[in-house]
């Protein structure tokens, strides 16, 4: 369904589900669930999806579900990654809106209330995020506070970054406004948009497995004419473990998927117009990434090879996306205006 087809009546009966995806997430479960239980707008459905954890997460979830009448569990026999896990959850529950939540996030009490209100103010919006602050291991905000994300931005070199990340919150991002996309850590989506973006039976692309799936969804949404909103009145704390500058501390598997997904992201979504506007910065970045992998990060070489293996599959997805595209070139290209960077640490 096009974002232009919503009527006022669509706002009257809103249901919202929350999906929390866990994988060896035991240390964060208490504060995460506490944040959900404190919501002024209680979710209609609450689903924890576990991807074969082995650190005590599953026993804890079973105990929590026995005490919490509205908590449902989906225990997957293997780790399907962010995309596969959330896709399974989306097949299980139907709602007007859905919050895809990382377990290392603690929502402040009005997060759902404020994000749903933002959808009502912006009927063409398919995604809303609040203001995320960085937190410690107990999901309490770091002193400052320090911003984690105020929405996603895209650079001319096709890096997707969290706006304001690492900055002290001085009120510089206190205005509600449109952004390119939203961070997958605490993203609220309109269900009709997710269904509109489905390709080959998948809403989130399972070829990505982990990392950059939120950017892929945001770019696809832009191509289909949907917008994304940053609502600073909704706040939460995120214990971010993967960020620019700490690449050497990130597991090799995640780095490999990050390299692979950089190329899959563009092979699927980049239009000829976008390529013409950004080719120099993008190409320089590509050569730098490939050079870094070949010289210093051999563990990510399989990621480059997987891009080649998946070319035919990715081209098929691209054909579907471009055939259904509704946005003009400028609707999408105007978001690729941030300065390019050759920093290889992310």
C-alpha cells in the first residue's frame, strides 16, 4: 500500500506489538523488560525471540513468561541473525505497528506513546525512532548524557551512520524532524510499510544476517515513497557494542557481514541517478575497504566472496524493488549529502 492512501480512520484503532530479539543476552534482560513493563502505552503483544542462546537467556525467559501473562516466547533452534529472527516474529504476530527492540535497550516510560503519536502527526511515515542515549552494562545512561542515535544519515560514500553518535546531548537534536531512516536498536515500524517492502517473502533481507539490515530497509522504504521520523520526546538507553572506531574489538563474523552487506546494500538499492551523484566517494570508499580487508583483515575475505556468490540472487531482488519503486530520484538522492569519509574503522 502506498503511503498516500491512508485515511483519517486508519488512526483510530492502533495496535502495537513489541519484538525483542535475543542471543546470549542474559545480562540485559531485567532492565530491558523493566522498561517495557513501565510503558505508559502498554504493548498489545510482547514477543521475545531467542536465536539459540546458550548463556542462560532461555531459562530466564521461561521463568519470566510464567510470571508475566502477556509475554510470549519464540525459541528458534538456530541463530537466524537479526533479519531471520525478526522475520519469524513478524510472521507470528499481526499489529498496526511493531517495535523491533534490541535486548540491550531500556525504554523510558513514554517511548511507545510518543512514537505512536508521531505516526499520527506524520501519516506518510513508515518508521519512527526516538532519541537514544548511550548506556552502561546496566542500561543506565552514561554521564552527559551521550547520544547514541537521533536517526540514520547516509554519506556520499554510502556509509550509514547514527546522527549525533558520541556527542554530548546539549539539546542540538531536540526538534522532531524527518531523517533518512531509523536505527534497528529501537525502531517502530508501520506494519503496512513493512508489508509493502517485502521481497521474496522476506521483510528484512536474510542474506544480510546481521548488520546493515536497518539501512537496507530504510533505503528500500525511501525508494517506495515512505518517510522516517525522529521523535526526540521518545527516549531510551542503548548499550552499543559495535560503533565506528572499535572495529578491532568486534567479532570477526560481524566484520565479515559488515563488509559483505556494504556491497549488497548498494547492489540492491542504488539507482543510476544516485550512482552518478556519489560514484567518486563511493568508489574511493570501496577500494579502501577492499584494500583494508586484503592487507589487514583476511577474516573478512569470505564476505567479499559471498557478494560474488550472491550476485544473481541480489540482482533478482533488485529487479523487484526497482519495478515497484514510486519515489523520484530527488526524493532519494537528497539524503546522500553528508560528507564522505575514508575512515575504515566501521
